[in-house]
């Protein structure tokens, strides 16, 4: 079914609502929905998305400004009703073929009350009123509001309309204004597009798409070639312990390529693959080289993306000449869990969580890591955003059910 998104202005214009429209439109398009963006100001921002721009749907057209000037003084002139009829005809054309229209703020704001009134006259399509702001509850707008039509439209629950708000405080405010139970007004928050925000490389997008890393509870990065002195087997066992103790989806990303050995032959790589299999960690321990043939080796920018995504650095080497990942993790603000080697302490000093790879069992190391993250508010917030405030998650889990509801 074709979905319409409507607001006074749309992308590429800049603003909170415009940003929300862009993410909703792109997210729905990715899921296969035909999308049409309808607004008074904006333009094409994605070649896959249809746009309809009509100044009478905005707030800056001369007729809209003139009507608002009169309405702010409580005057409803014949010109207002003519304007409403003109907009109604244009809305019917703009919404032709759409099954649902998500309308941002028009139900509850007085930027263009002729558009609000025209929208109220439509029988089709089904409307979702996306409430960002409320004129009737904002002291800033009180002098512009008056009793009766059309101002009352902004505090009435319309038929054929499902109201949605962007937060629980706004949900309570809207429910009180419309005199409806709050549980009848779902709230769907804005989100963040992680790949776009961090400007991920195509390779990073490929990695995340293949491994679904954003769905993980804890991500530890081990940037090393698959050689014995890097002690990767210990990292694999630590992840197994973390998953066992916490019951969470803990992941380990090993970035380096294999050595000269064929995985089918004896050697360290073969040992690692067999250990992963024995521990049942095929979906938890990720050797990036496996994603491509020839092996995937992240470039510098993709490595920076991996540090941005990771919750911590796990570096269990038994011998190093220096340890550049300590610096990379430090400048990325990522906590470091590493072997207690003098070269690591030289750069990391007391700002490391260290263990003895020779004497500390995986259970003790995992306990150190678990305690650290249990007390780390930054990690808790990052995980919460990763799970609940990503645009793709919000659209798939919250927006689509609203669209598909009959």
C-alpha cells in the first residue's frame, strides 16, 4: 500500500520534523512501501521517493499568511472558507492512491488552519496524526487561539485518525487535551540512523549487515591477525563465559586476516575455528576474513567505524612490541581489557583493566568485564539506544504495525 507523509515542510529542508520525515520515508521505502511526501516546501531528497510540493500546504504562502493574520485576531472571513475548499481539492489530488497518510503536526498546530480544516473534511485515506507539538497547551500560542471552529479542531479527537506522540510526556499531554485514555495514543520516539550518523564505509555497512552487530548486547573488538601470540583463543573463551554468565548476546569481532595456513589444515587458525565450533559460538565470534573471498581486511576508516561501534577492546596478547590498539581504543573512548604487559601499561598507565593471560582463567576475566559494564552508565545508554532508538528498529517494530492495523 502507498503511504503518504505530510507536513508544512519536508526534506531537504532542515528541522526536527523534516528529519523525522526523511528517516520514516527512507525506512518505509527500504521495506518495500511506495512512499509519497506531501508538503508546502521542500523537494526531491531521494529518487525512490515521490514528492508533491504545494505552497498551500505550507505556512509561508501569501494566502496562508493572510488567513493566519485574520485567524490570530479571531476573524473568520469568506476568504478562509474559499481557501479551505481550494486546499481540500488539492489534498484529494495529492493523496490519490494512498492508503494511509502520516500527518505531522497539522492536527494540533495552527501554522495553517486552512490545511487543518481541509484535512478534517477528507473521508480517505486513513490518517495517523503524528504529534510533535500542541498549540493549545503551549503558552506561546494562547493569544492566537479562540473558541469554536477552526481552532477547536486542534483539541478534538478526529474520526478516522490514530494519534501518535513522540514521548510519554507528550502522550499524557495529548490524552488530556483530547480527553481520551493515554493508552489509546501510542508513543513512537524519533531515532538515530547509526550508519549515517557515523558515516560508515560501504565495508562497515557490509559487515554489520552480515553479522547484525547492532542487535548485540555487548561487542568486544579484537584487532589482530590470526596468529598464536595474539592469544585469540583466550578471547574466544572469555566471550563464551560472558554469554554463559550474563545470558546476553555478547560478540567478539576479530579483524585480522588469517596466516598462511589453510583452515582445513592443522595450525592456529584451524584450532580457533574448531574451538569456536566446540563452544557453539559460530554466531558470536566473528572472524571478518570469512566474509569475503579473498579475505576481508578492513581499511583504516572501517576500523575507525568498528571502534565507534564496539563497547570495549579485548586485547589478550602474550607478547607485543608496543600495542597500537591501546592508542586507537583510547582515542575512541572505548574501555580497554588487556593483558598486563609492560608495553600496554606504558601507554595506558592506570587506565586499563588488566589480567594475566597465563594465570587468570576465562571466568575471572569475564567477571572483570561484566562488572565494568554493569557499572558503566555510558554503556547502558549506548546499548539502550542501539536496541530501541535506531530508526530501522523503530520503523519495523512500531511504525509498520500502525500502518498495517485495520
